[in-house]
C-alpha cells in the first residue's frame, strides 16, 4: 500500500489530528490497563467475550495516555478495517515505518495498539521483536475466534499480562444510564432509580451496545449466534453445530445450577467426551464459566459437581428461560459475574461454592491466598421464614468451618444485621452490594 493511503486509514483511528469517539469511560479497566503499561515492560493482552467493548477500551487507553505522552506517541491499528486489502506481516511493518516517518513520535517509546491482530499471520514476530528491542509499549487485542488466552501464552511466553474484559458491571451500567455513583449519600438519595434500573440490568444484562439500544433482544440473539458460529463452530471446526448449540442452550437455561458432565451426557444423549470437549469450547469463548466446589483436596474439587454461570444474564434470559420465573438464579448469576470482574483487580482472589456432607450449601466462598475471607449466600425470598432458617443454618455452618465471625446473605430488598452466638449475619440488598 502507498504511504498516503496508510496514513489516511490511520488518521481515522488515531488522535493525531482530530478527536475520535472513545465512548463512555470505563474507569475500572483503564486504571488496570494503564498500571500495567506504566509500571511494567510486559505486553498487555486484552481478551474477553465478543462485543464486551475491547476496541473501545483501546481508544480510551490511547486517549488517557496521550494526555501525558502527547497524541503523536500513540498508534492504533485496527486490522478489521476493510481498507487494508492485504493483511500480512509486511503490511504491519509498512504501517509502523509510515508512522515513524510521517507522524514522527517524539517520545522515547511510542504506545502501539494492535486491535484484531489475529488477522495478521505471524504477528507475534513483530510484537516479540519490538518487545525484545524495547522499542515500544505494546497492547494486543483480538477476537476469541482466533486469539485464545492459551495461544497467547504460547506465542508470547513470559512477555505478557492478560486482562479479561466483561460486559458492564452494574456500577458501569449506571454510568451508561447517566447515574454515576460517587458516594454513599448519592446511593441513598437515588436508591429508587437504582433499584428500577437493576431490574433492567437483571433482564437484559450489560453488553454496552445492548444497554444503549432499544432493540435489546434482537441484538442479544445476534450475539449468541455470532459467538456460536465464529468463536466456537468455525474456531474449533465443529461439524455437529446443532449439538454444541443444544449444550449452550442447556447451560444458559440452567445458570446457577450444579451440573455434572455425566448427567448432561445422559440428558442430551451425547457422548461424555463430546460434552467435556464442547463445554471447554463454550468456556474458552467466554460464553459461560464454571465455579468449582471448595475443598483442600484438588482431586475432590475435580470430581465434585460444578456450578455453571452465563457471562451475561441478558443472554440467559433471551436464549434460555423466562426472566420472571427465575429471579433467584439470575440474582446469583449477577453476583458470580461481579465476583469475576473483581478478580481482575485482585488476581489472587479465588471463588468457589461450598457444600457439606449434610447437603448444606453456600453459594460463594472467597479465598485470598491461603485463607478464606468471606462466605456469601444469595437468596431472593429471604422473608419467608422457612427459607430464612435454611439459609441461616447453611451460612452459620460454613462460617464455623472457616472460622469466620461474619457472613453475608445478599437479598432482593431485605436488610438487617443479625447477631447469633457471637457471630453476625449481614443481610444486604443486591442493589446496595453491587454499588459498594
């Protein structure tokens, strides 16, 4: 390609001459991304479910960095731009040389953002070379259909830090709805609006485009079909498309449930090895995730049933079951996804569920390093006395096992602190927990 053509394309993606639309800021991710880029020499790799906002976040990082480094010291290349007729390692080198010659970055190290990099064969040679020569700070992002975390680990051994992006958390959702929460006083003052919006969040989830659109279900259906086709069927060359689709629908219908591959194999009449393989593909594409049972024995963890969750409740409600009939499961799924997001900030945080020999169960056990820090139960109908007593017995048993003086039960609206034999059970509404 001619240099003028390359420069024209790049000008539409970069901040050198004009402002570009960077969307609504997602501060939690920006803080983590910029910390990696400024405090380490590692390559930053951004992964996550399709349509979770990776490309927009790249533009936000570039804009934030340019405040200190200057606009000319950032280079964004989006390899899905249809004007790049040829996609090759040679093109990548030509783009970089054109940037150096025409834009003339004046910093010690430019920040280079390679978006949808999977479209360039042998891209890793360019990235590894730049990194080893300490020539630039590098950010790499790509579609789950061709750029998997495991493959990044192989291609960039010891040179990268991967951060996974998710659909919007509830606090981010409120920002997108023009209700940024800055203090506890604001939360209290706007609690009626917040509770109303939580209902929408529980039903339609947090994909950015879905949140801002009136055609929510239509978009969610499209996402499901694209993830299934591009990130699973095509990516793993699956011939039995209907079988993997049936399994995906099964999981999205049974969120927050204990599952075993053996029972699913019987229920769907598929070989066990197929269920195991397809389940791994669905998790790799970030459509679902599993939480294991807490045990100090690795063998027992692997043998026990797992709990399955959807990456986004909007997908579950659109593809799986009816929203109004499964409010408790959806609440639990929202808590699970929020805990996954919090793991980004606290990588040593581990999340499990707990169950004892008497079948008493607690939804979440949070372990940090070697110690259990918190147990969390999620209960929709806690004001029913039988339900309350059952949940109370389970969480007290788990607190006793882990030597904790406090346990948390997340509810729909019930709020109270209850003292029992020197222990405290905190009942907290979901909307309040999510906005902390």
